[in-house]
C-alpha cells in the first residue's frame, strides 16, 4: 500500500457557493441501475447512498437523473426527475444522506444522442444528426431551437424538484458522452445557428441551463457543471483549451463550481487516461489547468489514490477531490484515508466490471472486489448460533475472502496454503502489464487476515488425512485451477511451457514464442513477453481475440498488442508441436509452421477439485469456492468466498 497520507487538507471544511462542506472529499456521481423501471428511487438506492455518506465524504453527488423521460434516459433503471411524483422518493434518499452526516447534490442529466430505443423506447435526439462514433449507433433527431428552449425549462424544473426533495446542490452533467458535452464538441455539434459553430455558441445551451436553474433555485443552492477537460480519441474533440474557455463562460453564467472529468473514446488513440489507466490521478492535470482559468472551486476526479488525493489539494490543483470507483470498492474509503488507515482500504483494481455491468442499461452495479457493494444491509450474515472451527484450504482471493468473512462473524478460522506466499493465481496475474493494483489487493487481503485473527499456515499441502486429524467443523476448499493442456501431437515436448509458469518465473522463453490461446491470459502473456523483447504470435481456434474481455478493456488491449508487433492469428486449427515450433492449419486450409523457441499454453484452465471430491461425505460441513468450482474471474472468486463466509 501507499505511504501514510496526512489528512489536514482532506479534512478542512470548504464551500461551494453558499453550501459549507465538512471536508473536501466528495462522492462522484456514478450510475447504479438501482432505480425501478419507471425511474423511482428504491430501498436499494437509499441503502447504497446512505452507506457512502456514512463512509465520511462531505458531499454525495447522486447519479445522473433524467430531466426529460423517456427520450433523455440513458439507462433502463436510471433515476428520473421529470415529474412531481419522483419527489417523495428522492426526498427519502436526501434525508438518508443527511442522517449519515453528509450534504447531498443531484446530478441532472439528459442522454442526448447516446440514448437507445432499446432502453428508452424512442429514438434519440442530439444537437445535430450525427451518431456516436461506435458501431450500430443510431442517427439522432436534430433538436430544434424550440426543443432546446424546452430542454432548458426541463433542467430548471428538475432542479426545483430536487430542492423540494431536500437536496443541497445541483450538478449539471455537461461531460462524458451526454447532451451537454454533445453541444460543446465539434464532433457532435455541427449546427449553423446560435447553438453551433464558435465555442461561445456551442456553450450557449449549458450557459442557458445554468442561468435558468440559478433563477429557479435561488442564491442559497449552489449550481455547478461537470465538464470534459479533454475528449480523448477524437481529432476534433473537446480540447483542454476549449474546456478552460468553457469553464470561464459557465462561471460568468453563474456556475458556482466546475467539476473536471474527461472522456476517452478509444477510437483514434490506443490509450485514453480515463478508460485504460492503472496509474493514479491520470486526469488531475486537467483540473489543475481549468482552475487557472476560473475563480470558483474546482473538483478533481479520476483514480485518486490516497497520496494523489492529498497532493491534489496540497498543491492547489483542485479545491475538492471526488472518489468514484474508490468508494465502490470500499464505502469507508474517505474515513480510512482521513484517519491514516490506508492498509485497511480495499483497493479498486481497475477491472471496470462496475462500468461494464451498467452499460447495457439494466444490469445493477456490482464490484469485483467488494461483494457487498449494491447489497448494503442484506449481506451481513449475522452472528452464528454456534462458534465453529473452520479450515480454509487455499490462499487465493476466494479462500482469503471466505476466511476473512468467516472470522469476522466470530468463527475460529485457519487458512492453509501450499505455497510460501498468499495470493494464488493473483501472484501471476499481478505481473501482467497494467495490473499493478492486483498486488495492492493481495496485500490488502493478507493484511485483513492478520487484522481479523485468521491463523495462516503456509507451505502446507492439505490432504484428507490432515483434515481427519484436525477434525474441523467446516472445510472450505478453495484450491483454484490448473492450466488446460490441449490435446494435440507433441504437446509433451520440452519446448512447451505454460503461461502460469512463465508469469511465475518458473519457465524461461526464448526469442520467439507462440501463444496457444487468445483470451485474456493469452493476450496478457503475449504483451508481457513483447515488453521483454520477444517476437510473439498468438493463435486461437476462435474467430476473434479476447472476446471475453470487457469491451472497455478489449479495444486498448488489442491495440497495444498490435502496436508492440504481436502477430494475432485467430481462426486456426492446431496441427501439433514440433522441435521447430507449432504447426497450424490456417482458415484457408493451408498448413503452416510457426517457427518458435517455445510454445506457451494459455488455452484455459480446469478445476483443481480432487481434494473436494475426496472430502465429500467425510466432514460435517463442506464448501468449495472460486476456480475449483469452475475457472472464472476474480469477481466470482470474491463473491463466492464472501457468500460462503456468511453461510457457515
């Protein structure tokens, strides 16, 4: 974990307009899909925001809330505020946040051209009839001037309802891929009237919204805008210079603050800091630059680690720091950060599972490393009626989570790991490019075992005989998986190694390598070797590479491989391993020899479930979790470990 961070800057009170906040830590708005299909607040919504407020932030910004339904809705289960009937539910939400000690703001939103008929039931609208630069995006209906004026009124009425519900502030969503940003960007706004062309015209819509909202809610309710400090991946996208000028115009229009985010399309560049970064604070420089142009407070966001959050405030790069995925992974992140308990913060690993789940418009938000996220108040497990002696076999993520939760509930827990270090397959996964935060998460899990009092026994292979000697009341088998060895001629030759052994440093690879398997592990080991100067070819039977990788990651992963010279050959058949390399049959039916010093197997995995099978019927209570059930990802491992820990 990072070195200890001082809390003086984080804890100092400050103001946005007439609103005083107890500290400078803010929960950023994040869509959850916890609302019902009509856009009403649910008990799940209230519990989610209440938990984050209790975690220590000074301000909670509630997620994008639609001001014009159905056309403005971006998510099937997103919040709505276009009618008075939504006020009571939003009022209960605001009251819960206040009860937990934080101020609360509502982000007002319109999807614009990013709306989809499958979600909202109608065709989308936008500043111009220009679709999003993604496959299958519909052409939006161009808004008339009368339509724009009505939208301004929708935002003002939405703000009035928010204040009636008890919200302390209003954020206007002018960032990411939504309507406000669509007016600002030359790539989506090609109008020739007063709302298009020069930047001042493209800013007109947001400035009018600011003015109308301010007039509606009065001077005691602060109103601010979220902006893209840069629109990465598009040649004519929003630039930082334009963002600075936009912020100036919005301040003149009455905005009480500027919240600086960014958008990464990943179309014309291989890397967008907000979409594909594992490094902390990748867009703080945008906030720092915007702050030089305005006199109102600036909010910074984007993977703010403890040290970067404090430094951002200390150096004057921003007035407030906003936490998004950080408080998904750990709702108590702000309190732990402020009190110097960094080792107890559950770190976000940047896997983007939370983002991927909500993009289809209906799936509720979940977190790969925090099984309770989105299930607040329903996953405690309770105090057991009988204290049990529990043996957990396997020190990977599933086993460590099961041991942690079981011990927290009061059971006596011993975890046995056959290797000399905890981590399981994360030990290898953490060595892959852009996976730096996996090591952080392993350290967190190990520290939690010590903090909760789990006894850890390393370098011990658990057998049925050992279990019979220990006589535990319950056994949790978390023995993981082993590499799948495909059936092909020559597979046992000495030039064949596994990706796991390569990552672990147990197998060396020569100058030329062929990777068998093109899913995540195959692509990661390919990049790992390419970074070390090897000539790499990846082959797979399927027609495309990395199809199981989240879409937001896949674009950048494939592009990095191509830029590093990795040859990708999907759609082949395996002819067999020979001394010179790998024989394949290409899609056109031709046999080809891929010359290589080593063949690296990354063709999948199979469960290590032998111990579980041998223990069936011999112990009082037997569970299995993680990859020894079925090889999957870290989310399944953590969630199953957590579930079993609550069930014992």
